[in-house]
């Protein structure tokens, strides 16, 4: 199985690919590219989609977007930590739990032969749901649906674990760092910028929190700006190149991401493949409707054949038998053909696609006709599930989004049109998302 580590931040994308077998893992590819706009990033990713077909993809969001808290538990079982974590941090965060997704990183575990009970240090990480959705939408525009989403410093955590160190040391790559004391990872975080003031603040915070004195800094890639800023702290600086199986990764963070097996923010409403559930249900509905149509077509041909080959009495018996096979739980009352027709009409109404109610195509037509002629809109997501339609697209201005909303509200098919999100993209086009309620479920 292929595992793809995807590290995207500040106009740069780093990728490492690991081939996982039964007994070992091999680093089979690693590369770095730059981009200036979301469109360029999408093009780069879209070019890799076929190569990554069937792969397990771990994508990161820059660590500076996360909030974090250090907590300790008298146990190390992951499931127990997941259940206890929200209650432990709820009173220590400045926002509601329902507004964020939460996961954690176990920094050190109790020793197996410890004489006394040790506490497990846990780093709780929190990300606003809106940012997670934006990241998933960006990847979806390139045809990528990652199984795992984590903070970028999770990649640093995995790399730091396998790198040797001396004393109290920090491992730094880009704006991510991990503190390692001996063989234990004590902290992971991101810092803003590369200037000396930001680094000094981060270092002092780590020393105060853990009661240690930093002695050494390991840079996973040569960065002269960070080296110059670190030189004033009086600690030893060493540039090291992480290797995996004797191979060097062009982007160490993406290598660490590919090694992650525990942390994952895709849970609850954002669980992997949940976004496709509505589409799968629509596809299932179409299959059922097609099967019903095919069945009754075959039955009709069979009826005509019996009319030419058998007497009416024999035909009547066969029709009743077909009725019993088709509807084994139904009671035959009167004309079996008429009962089958009534059941077909009922099926059509329930399926919507073949009935007299609104269909998927009807809804798409209503949306298309609701766009004013003077407005240019590109839709890149159409998700219909029950009585909810979710649209995502791009327009030339915020005024255009308002015009589209106003026209859709006039459509007799829709009872409500809500704008969930509007923002200006890097390509000077307004990205928006609609949540539309249908008067009749599909």
C-alpha cells in the first residue's frame, strides 16, 4: 500500500511517498514544488491524482492555525484519552467545543517497569471546523480526498522520534519544532515567522514550561535566516538530513506525515467518505429505479409472450405467480397487474427520480435557470441529499453571490437559500458555499 504525506504551506508543497509492505516500509519518492495561487496548487495536485489512486493520503494543515493544550492522564490508552480529553480541556479554551475538531498526540508514555505510576503527557490539538472544511474543499477541487488530516508538526514529531539527539534539544523545520529531552518528545508546536524575537519567545516558553535549559538546535534543512537568529542564544546548531531506509526525503515534514498512524482530525461530521454518503445514496436510488424499470419491462414482454402461447386462464395463473414473487409480503386483491402498477407508481414517488416529484435533473435545471444572465458563476460542487442541496462555486464579486441567492429564493422548488461562506480567493474571485433547503425531498 502506498502512503502519501502531503505538506502544504506558504506557496510550497512537499510530498513523500512510502510503500508499506507486511514487514517493512520503503521511501519510494519525495519532492518539493512551489506555487503562487490556489489554482497552481490545484493543477499540481490534479496531475498526481492518477498516480495516487488507492493510496492512503495524510495531509497537514500548518500548525500555526491550531490551538493546543498540555494535559496529563494516569493512563495511556488512546480510546480512554479521546473520551476524557474534551472534559479535561473544556474549561481552559476560549471557544465552544462544537466549533472545533479535537485530537491529540501522546508525547511520552509510562515506562513498562516503572516503580511508581507515571502520568502520560498528552498534547491536545484543536482546529476550527471552518478551516478544516476549507482545506478539504481545496483538496477536493483537485480530486483528492485524504483519509487523514493532522497539524504539520505531527510530521516533525514522527521525524524527531527517529533522530538521535544530545541533551535538551529542539528539532526545527520551517516554522515547526519539537523539543526532545533524552529520548522523550516533550513538546511540539509552530512559531510565527523566523525572526529572532519570535524564536526567543518560543524557546523561553519551552524552558519555563518544562524547567530545562536548551542546549542544542537541529535544523532538518539548512536555513541561513534561522541559523543567524539562533546564533545569539549561545546554543550549538547542527544541520542534519533525515534518512529513511538509507534514502533522503526532500521534505522531512511530509516524510513524518506518511509515518503517522494515530492522530487524525477527520472524525465526526468530517469522517473520511462521509461527504460522499449523499452521492452514494443518490447512485443507489438510480440503480434501484433502473432495476425496477427493467423488471417491469421484462414482465411486460413475458405477458405478451404468454398471450400468444397460452390460454387466458394459464396466463392469469402466471401473472398471479409473478405477483407473488415480486411482492411476497403483499396480499393479492383483485387485478394483480393493476396492483403492480399501483406499487410501481408508489415506488416512483418514493424514488423521486422516476416519479412525479422533483428529480436531481430538475433541481440542477432550477439552479441553472436561476443564475442571472449577467452573472458569471462556476460551480465545483453539487451535493444533493434528501431535502438539502449544498453548492460550492466561484463568482466575480460578492454582489454576484447576492444576486444568485436572490434569484434562487424565487424558485418554487426551494424553501430557503443560506450563504454559509463567502471569501475572496487568491485569484480575485469570490468563493462561496450555499446550503439550500428543498420543499420536497429527493
